[in-house]
C-alpha cells in the first residue's frame, strides 16, 4: 500500500455520503459510542474495522492507524 492515502473513519464515511447514525446502526452500537470512536476518544474493535472496510469499500489496512483492539466485542 505504499503511496496510498489513508482516510480517517470520518473522511471515509463522508466520502460515502453516510450519516454517523447510519454507520452506528450498521455496527450495532449507539450514536454516542460511534461518535466517541470516530473522534478518537474510544477505539474500534477489529470486527468493527472489518465492517467499516466492507461498508466503505476501503481495504481494512486503511484503518490500522485507528488502533483497533485485537479482541472483538463478542470475545471471539
């Protein structure tokens, strides 16, 4: 991915024309939880990063700088 521009989660969401509440709903979390994560006050889980990758049609490697947690919310 050398030379590839990395997008923040917010930039990816805006580029897709989606609202925060829509993405929060797709992830199955509250709008407040999503807002904290999008604004770097909380971390995304690995399974959420995978969902964002599919939702925004962006390689998941783009979000590595989002410092996602290794453990999923389901403990798997």
